[in-house]
C-alpha cells in the first residue's frame, strides 16, 4: 500500500513570486538543495545533498507537469523508493498564497514521517526566502 503525504503552507507573497521559488533552480537551492532543475516537462534533474553512510545524497527526478503559476509535478526517487511530488499554488486573497504539497508512493510510515519533517523544515526556509 502506498502512503500519501499532504501538507499546506500559507505565505504572504504573490503567486508569481512563489511560483518562481518552486521552479527556479537558484531559488530552489536556497530552500531545498543544490539542483539542476528546469521547469520543462520531461527534464531529468537531481537534487544533491552531502552523502553520508546511509545515502549517496542524490535525489533523481523528472518533471511531469508544468502549469504556471498553479501546478508543478515531478518524480522524486531515492534508491528503490520512487515518489510523485505535486505542488499546487492557490491565491487566498489579501496577499496570501497557499502552497499545497502532495507526495505519493511511500512504502512505509518512517519514510512518510521523515518527508513530513524534511518538507516542513524546507518550507520554513522558503518563508525566509519569500520575505526578502
């Protein structure tokens, strides 16, 4: 059975600025990881972290959907685990934007919990980036 992670984050920003933060490689590096991401369907990319004894530090991905400025989807593969990440951006009015994350394909609750912790921390960094 595949487990699903759903998270929502609200930011005081414009949808265009948030879209740039989730699709621009240089901005992604500031709140997620080093990468060679490009928002082009079919583009294969990597997020890269420092390797350690448990992991080579590489997350492989392929862009699946690009619908500016409201929807982005890509694969997220580490080892044998392959997930699908979907970002949905929605204007809330009064300068607020909701960023919804859905990540599917988890094979165990430990991976799901780790992803929840990781994305929550990264999206805290995103908030700092958007405040600049």
